[in-house]
C-alpha cells in the first residue's frame, strides 16, 4: 500500500506517524505548569512526571504529599502579563495608506475583522483572536490557525459564485487548533505547507447500557487541492493494530490551491513556557518539600526517655523494689490528663521532639530566589531579542531595567503577531476571493517605562506634599489617571470616562477625609508620642 495520505484507505500505522517535533507529553506538562489547579494537581500521570517521589520514598508517604501538594502559577502570570501588555496597544487593520481608521476598509472586511469566529461560536474580533493565538504559542511554541470555510448545506445546488456568496461559503472563519492535534505536516523549499495532518479523539458512550470506553479517532489531511478524512471506532482495551486498514469516510476539493493553515511559531528565546518550565518545576517541588516538612514539625512527637535502673539511687516502692523495675511500660501504660498523676522513675524524662527548623528558613529563601528568577526571565527574553537594548538595560536601575525588558519583549512579540496577521489576511483573501490592500498596525507602542515614571511622579507629588487641600488632591489624582489612560490607549481617551473620573473624585476626596491625614505627625521624635495610647505612624 502506498505511504501517501492521499491514496484512499490507509493503515492505522501510516495515519499514526507523527512529525519529529510533535511532543504532546511535553506540551501537556507546559500547559499544566501554566494553568496550575486541577489540570496539574488532579492528573496522576502528569504529577508523577513533574512532581516525582524522592529517592527511596515510601509510596504511602509520596501519596500523602501528592494529596497536600499546592502550586502557584507564576509562569501563567508572566504569560498573562505579556498578553495583557500586547492588548494595551490593540491590533489594527486598515486600508493601505489610511490614517489607522477601520472606516476606510471595504464593508465585508470591516465586518469580518470584527468577528472572525465560526458561525455557531461566540463573537471574537481579529485583535482578540491574535492575543489568544500568541498566548497559545507562549505555551507550545507554535499556534496553528485554520482559515476554514463552512461546508455547503445538504440539498443546495451550487452553480455559481453568487450561490457560494449567498450561502456564506465565501466567508471564512478562524479556528485555533491545539498543537497536540496537528500531528504531522510537510513543507516545500520555500517553507510553504504541502499538507497538514490533524487527529482528534473522542470518548463516546453509544448507549445508556454502554460506558465511555469507545474511542472515535478522526484524521484529516489538508492539501493544496483539497482534503481527505479517515475515521475509526474501537474499544479502549482493544486498539487497532498498525496494519489494520482505516477507511476514508469523506473528501473534498477547493480551488484556491493553498493549505489553509497559518502558523505562528516563536523563536526559542521568546517561547515563554520553554524558558519558565525549569524554574516552575523547581519551585513546585521545593516549596512543597518545605511545606511537608513544616506540616510534620507542627505535630511534634512526645518522646519518653526512661531512666536506667541502677544508674544512681532509684526511687523505691513500698515493698523495696525499684520503681523502674516495677513498671517497664510506665511511659505508655498510664492515663494522661488533668486529675491524673504520672508515676515516673528518678531518671525519667519526657520531651517533645521535632525537626530542626533552620532548614525551613533556607528553603524559603531559596524559593523566593527561584520565584524572582522566573520574573527575571523577561530580561533573558529581552537579551534574545536585542543585544543593544539589553546592554543599555544592564547599566540601568533595577526598576527601569525591568520595564525596558518588558518593553523590548512586547515589541518583539508585536512584530511577530503583525507578521502573522498579515499572512492570515493574505490567506483570507485567497480563500474568500476578496482581494484587498490592507495594512496591519498596533502592538507597537506600549510605553511601559513612561507609565512607571508617570505613576512614580504622581505618588511622589501626593505623598510629599501635605494634603490639606481637597481641590489640589482631586486635580492631582485626575491628571495622574488621565495620563495613565493616555499611555495605555492607542486612541484618544473617551471624554465620558474622564468626566466620570472627575465626578467620582469629587465624591471620594473631601475635606473630612483629608483631616485624618493632617493629624499625622511629621517628625519621628519619640517624645512627640509620649502619653499617647498608640503611636501614630
């Protein structure tokens, strides 16, 4: 049988072959470390890989540690900051040469850019979809997006381009495919896709008398001239053999001559979870080890140290026998509690014994260091983007360095997203048959350093001056809020929002509210606070 996926029926082994870079096990771990919560802590097989047992650890002890495991998703927080930073300057698509005004776009394009989702899906703009796609690429390094066209309704005859337009068959939508489901592909010498093979798997309960042990597997190959689909159903405990023949269940063709997938692949330096995986694992395991040791130290064990008969003058009983010799089980054979007397020998001692707490402090310091290093990953990513900018950052203060790192990384992501969006629009032009001269902008001006400076100046002004004037305080806060909104917005700030802010400040900042701050002493002489019930800081 031919190896090509286009040759009709295929064997299970042929359809199951994967690309050398296809690594679903790694992606599952990265997604779990990104999300945290049940996706990580409730998956036993995954926990065994990222949270392994210690050398010679007893299974029951490891099981208890797993039940008490916790995880703080700092990795997901870093990715969220990056995605949120990109959204601060949203993606813009305009007619070529227009002044960044979507009103200049052709009517169909303006409507499509506002909703690129499938007909039955929730409305999603192209800018929002681009943010979702880059968040996906941060986790698995590559986001696969299908520019898909709805299938023709059954019973409708399509005889012309007008029929296709009437039925919406020229209105493509975007679908994000998880990397795990894109199992193989091939490119030509120009790095253009020749074909893509996807595979989806469902667990079905075919009847109430059945369980969900039936697995339905579907493969689809997308080529430049069309597509083919294969499907098989089998019981979970009886998977197909490699030489079992899988029938083709459907096929179709298209005239645009392109594989309708557009990929967003990040370089290694900008693959966020690739950078964060190692410290996230380290922090996960170390923080839980410290937590487990602390748990045990909270339940200190009472140890009884019994005196040795003959080691001195023992306490004697009424019949002349040593007390130690009379009751060798005296440490555990007596009732304890209020109203009871404990009988002990002269050399007996009882003490609560727990682990040395000194390592706990060292473990916390180490965990804090790992956490800080995770957030400094932005600096490492910035180094991979622009060595000149990184050299400037190294000579700056720490706070400014962090902001410039953030700015450099966001700028690199923005360039990648704009390039990817341009390829998506090219594919939509081809698939829909609606050529247009479009320009992609946005995701380029973040001003994170300016934002930090604005906030710092506002804080210094408000804290450094005595706030005895409500009018001054209201005006200073209003101008600070307005400046921040102008830095975060790619367009002019809505005047209605500014009016709301001014009205809210008029209500919130009053003379009565400032009187309390006026009572705060300006000096630090302890004598000023003598006679007071509580010191005022």
